[in-house]
């Protein structure tokens, strides 16, 4: 599994904390896309959510750890992207239940909440629980089969209710598209690792560098 770390620029001072903690608790490959303190451009949670949609729809990565000040805005924005099922994890139990029951592909953390700098232990425990077991086993174990069936039904309904990522991108404001294309590390990684040629071609037509 390939895991991406990327959060809004408003919480760039938390980037190394997120990346190092994720690396500590998973044996999977972890790629850090920032946003870092020294980046030339800043990116809102809306812009980051579109990049997350590209990363997951292209299948360049399998899971994304993200966040913004509240965590809620990023979660909502990510869930507006085709193919993204993002949970909100303010606590270790929330993180565990989301990946076990809902088996999504992104998690949003409330990085501006006081616990992230006054209570690092809670933050670390949240990431630890996130990766404590293989995803999608169901919970509680006694009802795992029913829970997993519900999850698959949810994913099917979401898939049928969404348009393809390329159609979604084509409907977006051109200024937004121009901005996300400036996040060179993400765009380059997608072009090198994408499993969707049509999405790669769409990106190549709009590269500004």
C-alpha cells in the first residue's frame, strides 16, 4: 500500500509531525507531499482536496492522511471528489472504526484543535490506531460480515451517484485548475505512477511548468 501525507498550508507546521508519526506506525511506503513551511505557494483545503482526488483516482496512491484546521472542511471537500471516501478522526477510536467499518481511502485530522500541540499523545494514538490492523475487517467482530456488506453497498451507491473525475475536473473553475497544477511534487508523482492513462493525458494538457 502507498500512503500519501498532504494537508492544507494553514497547518504546514504540523506536516513533519504527521509524516513522521505515520512512518512510525506503518510498514507501507509513505510519500510526503507537504504542505511544508517553506513552500513557495500556499494551498487551501479545497485545493488540496482536488489534489487528493487526483492522487486516488489515478491510483498513484492507495490511502491519504490529510487534515486542516478543523478537519471537517477537508473531510467534506474530499468526499466531494470522485472516488474518495474520507473519514474524520478526532480520536483514536474514530480512526480505528473508520478504517475497520467504512474501509475508506482517506482520513482527515483536526490539525488546528488544541490536542495536536497540547496533547501529542492523543495525536500519536490516533495514527497508531489507524494502522493497528489491516483495513476493512469489520467491527465488532461478531457483526463483521453484516458491516462489510453495508460498506460495499455504501461504496456502490457513492460510485453510482458520482461523475468521473475527469468530468468533475472539466466542470471546475479554470483558476482552481491552474492553481493545483502548480503543486509540482503531486503532479509529477501522479504522472509517474498513475494507472489511468486518460487522467495522465488530461493533466499533461494542462501543465503550466
